[in-house]
C-alpha cells in the first residue's frame, strides 16, 4: 500500500510499504478514506525527530471503512464506517475505566516511561504504524473504533479522532465558569475548535491570539475577539483591557512547543538539526528546550485564581516554570493528551443531529495522499490559507 513515511527533519515522503495484516484475534483492518495532518505531526519533523526512525508510517487522525476483522471481533464488521482515535486504548483496563484513555495500562510504554501508545507517533509512544496510509491495522476492534453513520461525508466525523475531543478536553480542563471568559492561545485547528467548543459549553467571552491572517479571519467570523499578536506583553495588556483589568478566568494553550517567541528555541531548533540524534534524544529527556513562550503568556495572562489548560504538546524534561509566580497567582494547571473515548459519547450526538461546530467547512484543503509531502510543508509554513488538511488516500 501507499503510506506517508518519515524520512527526517522536514522530510516526509509517500512510499510503498507492506499492507497491514490481522495479527491479533481482535484486530481490524480499516481502509482509510480521510486522514488529517495535525500540529502534532509537525513536532515529529522538527523537535521530536530524534525519536523517529526512517520509514515510520505517520498519521493519527484517520477514518474509513472496515475491510477485515479478526475472529474475535463482534462490535464491527466489514463495510462498517469507523473513526479511529489517536490514542491506542484497550477500553477495559483500570485507566480506561476511569476515562483516562491516553494512560491505558494495556498499551502504556513502561520501558520508556510514557503513557498509552499513539498511532503514527514516536518510539516513546510505541512506534505504531499510523493512519496516513491506504490501510491501517487497528487493535482492540471491539472497543477502539468509533462506529459512525454511513450516509454523511467524512468531514463530519473525521475530527472525532483528535481535534474535537482534544478541543473538548481543553475546554473541560479550563473549567470556565458559565458566562465566564477564556483566552485561547493559537488558532490552529486545535485552538480554533477550542473557541467553538468553549462557546457551545457556555463561555461568555472568547478571546484568541495568533498572527496568521487566515486563522484570525476564521475566528473573527465566529465572533471570537481576536488579538493579532503572539507577543507576551502585548497579548497580556490587550486581554486585561478586555477583562476589566483582571485577566480571563481561563487560558487554553493550543500552541505547544512550536511557539513563536522563544528566544532560545530557535538556537535549539538549529541544534536539533546538527547534533546527532542519540545526543539530542538524551538532551530532550534530561534537559529543557525552552520553548515555553505560549505557556509563559498563559501564566501572565490568566486572572488570579484562574485555570490554565494545556493542550499544546511540550517536550524537554526540565523546562523551568515560574513557580513563585504561579503559586502567588494561585493558578490551576491541567494538561495531557486528549482521552478520546472519554468525550465521544458527549460529542457524537452533536455531529449526528447537525453540525454544532461547523466541521463540514472546517478543512481548508482536501488533498490526495500522494501530495502529502507538499501538504505537510504548506501546513507547516501556514501557506495559502492552510489551516486543516485532510488527506484522501
Ligand atoms: N493534547 C492533545 O491531545 C493534542 C492533540 C492534538 C494536537 N495537540 C497539540 O496542540 C497544538 C496545536 O495543534 P494544531 O494542530 O492546532 O497546530 P498548529 O501548529 O497549526 O497551530 C498552532 C498555532 O499557534 C500559533 N502560535 C505560535 N506561537 C504562538 C504564541 N506564542 N501565541 C499564540 N499563538 C501562537 C501559530 O501561528 C499557529 O497558528 C500542538 O502543540 C499539537 O501538538 C495536542
Ligand atoms: Zn493530532
Ligand atoms: Zn486500557
């Protein structure tokens, strides 16, 4: 089959790789019809590159049609339409029954000291072949795939794999009081969706910051108050003006480690490009990488006693945090990979009964799988209005 494969920094290709096969009696094979490119994929071709191997199949936002099922699969059958969550969670262990699917104890990467395996991600998360491919092997066929109706276009459901539950969890973790205020940092797919979910769940004032014109325009169209800057001092001053000088009840960081504005980060970015991977891998596991620009803005912007909800992904083991400031401001901080299945029962009805979040128009680009390398670069450079790309194998 054809699949998007990792070859190095800023280097993805489409290669022919072996078709996946049923390995366990509860596996299913899904023929992929739509599959997103995520901000998290960008980390893999940049700072997280030391944890990747040439030939790794990428992608973790797939949906498609079940083509084959193992002998013990009863929940889905060939022909069913399914979305595949980005967490590989068994659905039955202690963590899964607590709703902490991204910490699944069946797929936790204990040797690496990391949480549940993820499709198409680094060796820290199991190095499992991903879903930017013609076919995907999906384990836990009775509990993992999300069955969706057959009659509506893919765009309606594909974001159940990641974007929607991630944005939903970001808003839940933000703990915005009914009618309260939230600042969303970053208007990529995750931040944009978080503004929509925040409104849906009752936020009274939704503010967002970014600098990419098309992304700001999308948010404006949804009546978000936009701050056209990612500069900490400017964003903090503007958001205070908009919130009685106090700061918002909550800040959602939907940026993560590719933030603009980290002074040391660009130096480190260059370092990851020249230092051998074995050394860089060590550096990232034992040291900080100082890409905390967005998080620091969140800490300064949030009102005293407010909550920061981190959905942007961070790496680097000892990045320093301004603890005195955080303690004094009495900040609450919640974070983590989205626990996809935790939120599916809440979100699915909002997609089958209508289009509560404007997902039908959410993708800016639909691209054949063969054009993935260019699409990755366009998304990375935020060129030509690229906000969300769906690949169509
Ligand atoms: N927690 C999870 O489960 C989960 C799931 C999916 C994605 N993510 C993470 O969420 C983050 C966003 O993903 P995305 O797909 O929207 O990516 P993206 O890269 O398209 O979006 C990030 C946006 O942040 C903006 N930005 C950069 N620096 C900023 C700053 N200092 N202040 C404000 N805005 C800034 C960029 O211009 C860009 O528009 C990534 O870190 C990704 O890894 C987490
Ligand atoms: Zn993703
Ligand atoms: Zn589990």
